[in-house]
């Protein structure tokens, strides 16, 4: 029983109906499904904004989808969704509202947290960011010596890095090429070293991004960056022109030595991994300009509205979430590949890893009881054509069930010249060919027809029936990027709601942080750390010896 008296997920009639249905369906062959319904390729599609979503190549029937939607209704997905949009404290373990949707709400929207409309504050910060971004872009904001800023170095980690870093790559074609943005996240000093070694401190702006402003990696890198700057400029006053902060914690920002006038705020109802459309997006806004940043927000908002209002049958994030539940909970899939056919989306899957795995990597439910069902998948992937020559072999002919999302674009980005733009059709030919091969494979008879010797037939046979969703968009614009990210945010939400887990906390990353702080003196000073386990103790001793201490 759940705390609210409802029976637990795996005992609900909707869950057991799905398990039974899965058994009854047995082996699903996509060739057969398409033979039975030749229209499937065009009718099993949905449109949202600029996205065309094809879910025809999935190992399920209309009945499966109905049962999955029943499960969503029975588990309160829609009620939780509405509670999220209303600003209720659905992040129960941290007692917080979950309102990233308010970050992209239009100026005249009213969204209340504890009786207060947060939308004016959101837009006040966006306006302040826009003013600052314009001044950096135009050269009006100069460094301490009066020189123009040429490079922005964003220092942050997790949600304070992955979103802007991914989007900067994704939207490079619309960035101001005279102004570079670099991202430093790793506490390995090599990261900051490589990011700054060829920079002129007088022309460098550091954006210190940290929701809490207590994250050790970020504060360590920020402190080193300040030394690097002051070693060159020799005047403490330079910090005010070369450091800005993005945070919810004004006190810690001031303690670090950054003037809070140079701080861009956000709020505890924005989760770190849901924050890049908040002040955390400042580096990106400097790169693409406030107008394009607003287009990005509009793209998010478009999908928010779709998720909030579209009926279950045509609700894309709901569908994506439920497909994942079908494979993860009933068909035994452990992972989910996201394969963008765009060089610009090289960091997209890394971003999704935090979004999905930090959100839904949980093993107790909202009531603190161990779950007796699978939760979040391992999310992985890299840009598609490169993957084709690396790990696709395993997807095509390996033994694992790996549902995959294929993301592609109808048009290349505007910046490519005619020769390079012409390569786009070849890229997309690969995109379509892969999902075709994955779905329909090649039968032994088809292989034989090609004159392949009998002993090679098993090796050259492709079973097919590897499920994929194809998301085809017009072009990788800021709005389309916002639409794509919002799709995944809400997909993660749907799954967390069905699994009855809190998708908005991340207690699992805390233990490692605490232990790192305890172990550090053992490395540096050889200090005795009480309670250190024998394996770690031996490793630390080996480290000290190898380090020559
Ligand atoms: O990895 C844990 C985490 O708390 C993430 O959720 C967050 O995005 C990241 O650390 C960085 O936190 P902060 O923005 O507070 O520095």
C-alpha cells in the first residue's frame, strides 16, 4: 500500500494487465505489424510545434498504447502534471515546488508559489541578463583595463554546465563568432588550464554558475580563475569587471567576493538539471543574443503547453514516457539510446544523461518504500553517423534490447555553404536507412538471394525488430532546441510520476561529495581518516607512494 492508501504500482490492475498483455503478444515482428496495417508509417505519427514524431517502429499495438495510457491515468500522471504547473511542492523530499515551466512562461502569465506570482521576477532577471548580454556583445562592458571581452569562461558543473555547454554547441551557427564561450566543469586543474592557457585575462569574463554556490568543484575552479586573473591584472578591483555569478545564494556569492550587483538570480523551485533556461543560461545568451534566447524559451513554452493541454492520445511527452515504461518495465530493456544526426548536438545526450538519470535514478518511491519495479534507464548515445561506425553493430546484431530515439533535421543550418549543405541529404539518408534496417532487418532468404554462401547467411542476417522513435524537425534553431529539451523534460516527468518516485531530488550524489571531503586530508597530509575501509585505505597509500609523498 502507498501512504495515500493506493495499492502499489506493480499490484495495480493496470500494471498487471500490461504484464499479461506483454506475455500474450509474445514475439512482435515489425514486418507483420506493417503488413497488417500498411498505413502505420503515416498514422503512427504526431506533430508538435516544428517536430514530426514517428512512433510506428515500436514493438507494440494499439491495445498496448491504450493499456499504457490507462496506467498513466491510474498512477495520477495528469494530476501531478497539473500540480507541477500550479507551483505545488511536488518535490516532497526537499519540500520544493518544481517550476522550470515558469522560466519560459510569457510575461503576462500568473504562476504562484506560496501565493506570490513568480513570473514578474522571472522576466526581471531575463531583462537584466539581456541588458548585460547586450553590453558584453557590443563591447560596452569592458574588462578592468578597458579592453573588450573576447572570451567568456563559464565555470559550473552538472546542471550549471551541461545545459549551456550543450546549447552553445547546438546553436553555434547563431552565435557571435567574435566572442568565444568556453566551459570549465571538472575539478581536474587541466580543465581550467586548457580553457585559459591561450587567453588574455584582460579580455576574459568568468561566469560562475552554481545554484547553491557551495559546490566544491565550481568554487575551487572559480578561486583558481580569480588567482589567474589577479596574477595578471594585479588589482583586486578587477574582479568586479571580470566575474559575474549565477546563483540562488546571494550570501555565498558575496562571501566569495563577487559584487551581488553582478549576480543573476534564480530560485529554489528551479532544479539544477532544469535550470539552463534560467540565469544559468547567461553564457549562452551572451553567445546567441537575447532575442534568440527568447526564441529558445518560446520553444520550451510551446511544448509545455502541449504537454499541459494535449489529449493523452496525441501527447508526445506522455507517449515517449510510456514507450520507455513499456520497454523498461515489461520487455527488460536496461538502456535507452539517443542518437542525434546533427554534429551540433554532440553534447545533447550528455545533457540528457543528467536530466534523465539524476531525475529517475531512484530505488525508493515517494513514500520511502523500495520500488519493486525498474526505474530510470541508462541513457547513452553520440551523434549518429559516428555511432554507426562504432557501436551500432551491437544494436543491429547484439543480444540486447535497446530502444533508440533518432533525431534529425530536414534542413542544414543556415551557415553552411552550398557544398556543405549538399552533404545534408547523405547524412539524412543514413538517418532513414538506419531506422529502416533496425526495424525490418534482412531475412536469411534475402541474404541468400544476394548469392551469399550458406555458411555466411547467419552472419549477414539482420533480425530487425529494434524499436526506434524518429523525431524529425525542420532545422536546428533556438526554438526547435527548446522544443526538444522540453519534450525530454516532460518525458522524464511522466516516467517518474508512473514509478511514484521523486524525480526532482538527487540525494544519491551527496554521499560521494561528503566522502571526498573526508578523504582529501588523507591524500594531501597523510592524515588518518577514521572509518576508512581497508580497500580505500590501501588505495590511498598506493596513491601517496606513486605521487612521491
Ligand atoms: O550533481 C549534483 C548537483 O547538485 C546537480 O544536481 C547540480 O546540477 C550540480 O550538482 C551543481 O550544483 P550547483 O549548481 O549548486 O553548483
